C-alpha cells in the first residue's frame, strides 16, 4: 500500500496499511528525505495507530526512523479518558532531552581558549559507558531527586531559581512517585547522577551564526556571534531500568485488559488502571532525575567557564524533553480534551500565550531545541499555533540516524572523523575513537533538511542557527 | 553447523540472533552475544560465580527477563559474565530458568565500548526450527 500525498511535505499512511488501525498515520517529510524512509518505520507508525483511544493521526516527524514499538520521531495523542499509556511511546531513555545555555562572551574571544575549555569540560563532567558520578548520595536522597527534579539540584547548590523557570515543567513533574521506583533502578541511579553517558549524548560549544527571526531571537536572548552551550543527556540507568521493569508489568496488563497489539513493545494499559497510574508515576520520577542531571551538569559547566574564562554567567535559554508522555489539554474536533501525548524523539512546541511556557516567552512561543549530529548545525525554533492544531503541540527533535552504529564504524574511522572535524574548525573529544566513528556526521540525516520540513509546514518556525565549535562525546 | 550467535544490522540499535541445540544453549548463547558486545568474551576471566532464577509466563518473556537481569548485574553490581550453566523447566505457571553465571567484577583493564541501555521486546522471539532453537533480540544502545 502506498502513502498518500496530502500536500507538500505531508503524507498519509492510510487506514488498512496494517491491520487494526484506528486512525491514519501522518508523516511530515520531504521528497528528499522520503528516499531514506525505511518501510519498517512506516509500519511502526501504522502500528501506533492501532492503540486504543488514539486521536487524529499517528504522527511522525521528518527524522523518523525505526525504533522499537514507536518509530523514533513519533508522536501520538491518546484520549485522556478512555485511551492508553504505552512505555514504548516514551522509550528507555526517559526524558532524554536538550538544554541550551548562552553566554555574552563572543565566540571570537573564546576561540583562543577553546582547546583548554573542551579539555576541562571533558575532565570535569563524567562521560562514557557506565560513567560514575561525582555525587555521593544515599537512597533517601535519591528519592528526593526523583520527586523534585531540577529543584533538588538547585536546593543543593547546583544552580539558581531562575534556571527552573526556563525548563519545560520547571524541571519537575509533580506526579512522580518515588516509592514505586524499584531497588534496581535506585541502585543504577545512585552512581550515575551528574553523568553524561555515551552514544549520541554530548556537550557542545557553539556560536549563533544566523538569525531567522529577529523578534524571537531577541526574546530568547540570542544574538549573532554569541557563544552557546548545549547539553544532551537523559535519565541514564535509572530511566532505562524503570522502563525495563515496567515493560514486564505492561505485558501482563495487555492480557488482563484484552488489548490486541501488532508488536509486544507497544504494550499499554488503560488510563486510570493501576498499571497506567504506576507507570506514569515512575516515568515522571525518571523525567525528574533527567532534569536534575542536566541541572547538575549545567552547574559544573558554569564552574569550568568561570575557571577558564572568568565568567560563569551562562543563562538557560530553555530545557526540553525529547522522550516523554504528558497529560495535556488540546482542542480535538473543536472541543477541549484531556490528552496523553507521547513524544518519542519529538519536542513539545507550544505556541505563544500558552500558560505552560515561561512568561518571558509568551509573546513568541516556546523555544524548540534541535541538536544537529556531531559537527552539523543545531537550530532553535519556536512553537506555533499550527503545531497546536495539528500535532498536539509537537515538532521534530533532531537529525535521526541513516546508518546503523556498526555500519558507521565499518565506514568511518574515529581518528579520520576527528581530523575532518578539525579541518572544519571543530574540536571533538571522546572517551574512545569508536564513538566518533559511530556518531560520524554522515551517519545522520542533515539537521537542515529536517528543520526545513517542519518550518515549511509551520509546525515550528526557525529562529536561529548554531554552528558547532567544540564537542565532548561520552 | 551454525554459529552460536550473529549480529544483524539495525539503524538505531543492535540486533542479534542466537542459536542452540537445546533451549538452554540458545539462552546461554544469547547471554554471550550480549556480554560480548560489552567486553570481548575472551577478556572476561572466571573469578566468581552467581546463581540466578527467573520465572516467566512464556519463553519470550523468559528471555527478556533473563537478559535484563544480566544487564542489571553489569550496571548495578559491576559484574561481567562469559559462561552460563542453565536449566529451564516448564510447569503449569510457565517457565523457570535456573542458572549459574561465571565471570568477574568489572576492572579498569576492561575497555567498554558500548552502552546498552536496555533489552527491548521489539522483534524478540524464541522458536524451534529443524531441531535448532533460535532467538532474536534487539538491544537499545
């Protein structure tokens, strides 16, 4: 069965593409990106459309590629009264997300010390597989992290009150239930708070190179030539274990509630059920852990800037979640509805006047942060009314792989990747060269192509473009 | 003849198949396929042993829980394993896997190349074809 073109850059996956679809699929993509679209990813988009209570469409963003259960780049809004919640719609790395900081120091002044800065960031912020944090916590303190999120970090001296104001959810989801977090998740969480992790996670120093929207960039505090810092990490082992624990519970729930699914990884439970309530509570706990993690890293980043450049005034532009499920209100068929929005590799893109975004940004819409792959441009966009109408206030999240990690390692050598980046004026530092090969820029779709699609459709609009200068990979 | 396990290409994740003449061999090979990604098996010495028991309603979940538990022992208890003695018994409630794991604690000399976030249920199966047990697993990395 073929996809149906609705209009430029919007395609429909018709009902019947896979058995049991309740709504059509809707893919935002360009003719160019379609060439790399995997049939299995379309199948996954269609599978999501079979979830009970799914509203409007099963949505996929232009970076869409095969995930497990949901495709990466997937968004689904499920009826808040008789829909379901699915851990597969959030993924293992709960609240993997991005935080953007900005400093008044112009990149031209910083360049001379960039090497030193990257070295010091690498030394200060633990990264790499199974990296252990510098914090010494006990299980009771960790429970507070699960309950309070970024606020825990600020209360313990890692950052300021202002920081909280510029995080999605103010860095804390109130429905977290730390008492339901398993001992295993606590054990994994204890040693990893304040660590970057590995794989696609990174810390990047960049520079605002182009402004597309003068008013919005002014409100977001971005000026051409300014230095930016991007932090990309999530809930580490705590989140991975919480999702692992819950998948087993949900497999039984599927049976108990007689839900038919095309893929085990889509296991779900009706909202209001014991299983759904418990999952939502521990997912919020993991999300809070991730916000605390990015907050602690922010603090250490400020310390490094202070030490090397004598300036610790790094302001948070915003902090967004890329993997999360949230209870929100949206207009569906002209009526206000409670919707549980799953964003799996997608970003919230709330428009202006929304009470859930910082007051300072309400004349513009929320900042949307789209990291590029290593060595490519990142973007700041703004949320729009069109996103509220079409995509439950959601847009794309990043570049999305085109090559598997092993293919990338076969094709590229870490040392060459490093050399090529250097020739382009980008310093890359990683625990191992193989990470640099896995994360080679060409292993990903171009962030420019992804962002152009969402901008042209209007589910978010370009505000500024950031060129990378230095990157630390785990 | 067949390999004990093979790795397949998957865009975002790692996928493998493991084989065995018995269900026990198949599960042991799946565990080896996973640990071999973390540290080459020949770099894992046998210095400790540990028993674990897993129960599940069906074979798919038995495999999922088995590998998830092993992954937890790596992250939560810093242990690596390379040899597995397994027995799997079927009863009215499903399956029980009893195992002795052989390996060592993670040391500075172990170079760990990949961060496996979790075992997924995506495309996971255990089946028997021509007297060979095969399982397939996708790991989130």
